[in-house]
C-alpha cells in the first residue's frame, strides 16, 4: 500500500510546482516534494485561476502505444470516430 502523504504544502512547494510543472509529471513532483499528487493538482488548479500556467510537455507514455511499438505492430494515425445515433434508446415501431 502506498505511503500516505498529507502534510500541508508550503510557499516553497508552490514555487517548485510553478517552475517544474511543464517539465515533470505530477507524480514526479509529488515524490520529490513529499506531498500527494492530489495536492499537486490542487496547487496547479489554484495557480491556473490567477495566472496562465504553461502547458505540460512531460506526459506519461501511453502503455498501449509502447506495447505496439515493442511488438513492431502498425499504429493507426487516425482513429475512426464511432457515429452515435441522435435519439435516446430504441426506435419506436410505427
């Protein structure tokens, strides 16, 4: 079971998140600071209310894509969107 981290975050934690959010994942920041990922996301959401935070460049790789690459299988570039019916439920009989 994961270790519980519930210490209150400080001004220095907010500063670290602000400087490193674009280049690190939330899990990496949480591990480095010793706070939870939830607290990291809470800091980010609060910062976004007041300033424009840069978009994230570091993302967790998609495990499905990694599997397909390791097997050398082809990857579709465009995913076909499934067309949903407009109505709800079954069609009424006339």
